[in-house]
């Protein structure tokens, strides 16, 4: 269902595109979330662990920037991961004022168990688009995100 707005063609096209993009994103996200939850993690916990696994130890702010979460939210996420034994906080060797979050061995085991299932699940979900269409969608969504960021900086 597209927009019922009676504005200009440009407005109707923008609103219709927004609705379609939002619905597709919500559908994809709900499917991805369900798969992660089945592994006993929230999407934010999984994203934080995945970032730490692939990029190495980081401070809370860096993790939040990578996974697009606020500092307060990251504190809660990391607190819960720490309680589960998946991460630990350590003073940075480069700057003793900084606290870095590190994956523990159980955390590494968990992410190496969950990530391949997640990657396979996303590959399956996105298979409704052929590889060329996936690349085009990737380029367009990147262009959209960067373009919106540039508009907000002006």
C-alpha cells in the first residue's frame, strides 16, 4: 500500500519510497531478530559481540558508534553481556583512562556459534534478490544514508 497523500508527484514518490523501504527493513529486521533471539541474545548484544569479534576490543562509545546505539544503551548491553560472561572490561594499554570491552573465551565461542547461522539466514532472506540486485540495493542504501548525513551537516 502506497501513500494516500494528495501532494505533488515528487512528494508522493518520496513518501511511497519511504513506506516501501521501511516495510522491507522492518520485515528483514524482524526475521533477523527472531533468529538471534533463538540463540539467547538480543540484536544489540549480538551486534556488540560481532563488532568486538571482527574489530577487536573497543570502548563503549566506539561500539555504540559502530552499531548505532546510544552510550546509555551500550552500558546496559555490555553490563548484560558481562553478567553472562561473554565480555569483560579492561583498562586500555594505550590510554589507561580508557576502559575497553573485550570478548571472553565463552563470548568468542558464542559468537563463532551464532554468526555463521546469522550469515546463512541473511543470505537466505536476501536471496529474493539476485547478487546484482543486492549490490545495487547496497549502493543505493549507502548513497541514501551518506546523502542524508550530508544534508544534516549543512
